[in-house]
C-alpha cells in the first residue's frame, strides 16, 4: 500500500493531539490539515517553559479546535477522548536536566498524565488508536551502535525513567485491555516551531539560535559526540504511518537512522548556513556530564521494514528550512512566553 493511500485512513476521521501547541504536535496539526477532511482537536496546558506556543498554529487556527486545559483534569480529558478515532499523545516534558531538578513535576507530566489519558480511553473510547512519542533516552549510554529496539534499556535520568514507564503503560494497556497503542522512540528532532529561548530542551535549537544571533556556540567535551538527527516533517510522517497501520499496534519503533554527525560538525554547518556565530570548547558541566549518553545513533530498520518509513530530508535542507522559518518569525520565538496565550 502506498503512503498516500495509507494516509487516506485519516480522511473523514477525527484526531486529538495532546501537547498540540508544542513543537512536534503543531507540525503534525499542519500536516493533518494539509491532508484535508480531517477533524483536528488539540489539548495543551501552555505550561511555561514547555514549548507550547499559540503562534505555532496561527495559520490554521480557524481550522482546528484548541482546548487550553490540563490533561490531568479528568473531566476535560474524559470528554475530549470520547468519539475520536486517533490520539497522537505528545504531551509531557522533554527536558532531561529539569527532570533531575524537579523530579516530582516530571512524574506528573510524564507518568500521571499518561495514566489519566489511558484510563479515559479505556473507559470512554476503548477502540481509539494511540501513538505515543517516547525518546531514545530510555536506552541510556549505548552498549553498541547503531542502537536497535533489542538494545537493553538503562536510562540515565529521571525523564528517561518516566518515559520508559509511560511506554510500559501504553504496552500494558494494549496487552491487557486491547488498547490500540504504538510507541515511537524519537531521536534528536529539529525543525520549525521548536522552543529556542532556553537550552534545556535539546542542543539543536539552541545551536541554531546562537548561530543566528552571531553568538558563541559552546561545545561540551569538544563536541565529539555523534548523534543522528531527524527533521520534524519526517517524524510527522512516521507518526501518521504508525497511526494508520494495524501492524504497528503493540510495537515499539526507533526513529533516527540518518547519517550521524558530531556536534562540532553540526555547529560548523550552522555557522556556514547563517554566515554568523563561532565555536568555543568548554568543560562539561558536571550536572550535564552525569546524564550525557555520549555517541548515539539508532537503527531504524524495524520501522522501515514494517511501515516503510525512512527519513528523507537531507540535513542541510532541513537546517536551511528551519533557519529561514525563524528568520521570518523571530519575534514569536526569541522571547519567553511571547505567544503562550491564545
């Protein structure tokens, strides 16, 4: 079955995106609207510093239903899950460092919220399809490369532990209750609409900001760590394929699979594209070194084999698109809380 035909599964159907005003969720909303004849709803609490931004959906705001609410509110989530065909479950915190500083808060965002959603679905919409976004952080430091889904899991921080627990919740509900769940382990995702006014949600967006500002890009440990990167449009395609496929249900899939690049080479490429910025090697802060996973790149053969997905956006193309987006919309992303209310 071709990709276009598989995406016909969404025609005339309804979709709920949790965390839908954030980076990946808003890009997914744009793609669903582009497909046409899809009823799209979003729930997002617009918590400070988490990446939710009303501007992310400005151009499609009149074509999606937006609910500014907390997924931990039973009344709200019980109501919203009823009757929808697909849920893309992207809600939660992604900051590894903040999870170590505020572990209880991370527990609420990444575990308690997931259980509330799953319970709501079990009780009020048992046939809904749920695609859950997890993280490669569940693996911890790789024992071998590239990392496949059979690699042992040994997360190095609270966020990774909670994300792993959330994966198990989704898989348990599939096994015990027949809930139609699938888990995707995302690697380093980048692209338009990502939070970049602080550096606690990943290095790529922060590097992009520093280069665009003509500032110094600081590299911990000389930037020798090698990582694989996925452009957000490719990640969205993987999510749509997972949602449309019965074969994906009850499975875990790695994303990634692109050619790994060192952080220093990435910084150099950003400086080349922007024509600005510089690089400085600095000592690794202790609090970051303790939870750093070193080299990491994933084996994505499983999702390629079962769902036919592979990343298609060249790194230079993706970075250029991202930089061009922020150059046009800088005012909505450079300052904290620039667009956190609708």
